[in-house]
C-alpha cells in the first residue's frame, strides 16, 4: 500500500503538469477557448486530411497539440482513478479486518 500511495502522488503530479501545459497552450491563442476538460472546437476525421491546415497552419498545429495534451490528461486521469480504487479497496480491507 505504501508503493501505491507513492504511485498515486506521482501520477497526481504528472496530472498537474499536463494541466499546466493545457492552460499554457490555451493562453497562446484565444480561439482555443478556456476549457481544460474537452478537446478543441474542430474535430478531425480519421483518415481525412484536416483542410483547415491550408488556411491557418499555426492554429491547426496548436489545436492538434492541445488535443494530444487533453488525451494525455484523460489517460492519466483514468490511471489515477483505477489506481485509487485499488488503493481504496486495500485501505478498506485493512480497516475492516
């Protein structure tokens, strides 16, 4: 349970780091909005080229970077959730026995 606690703390720090990056990327262009928990406005279609890349390359690349960061944030959040449920079950077993 000690290592699980350390793992949760490390994952929390990673989550805070990724969230700081998302806030930073959002501050680079006002068109990205202020939302942290969702992908940017335009959604790519798998297998299709993003044609707006021809119009505004810098914004599209920034939007893609933000989308990757948000995906990473969700992955880290999911890992934290599953790890916390495991830690909490071990904690309850210790307390209830």
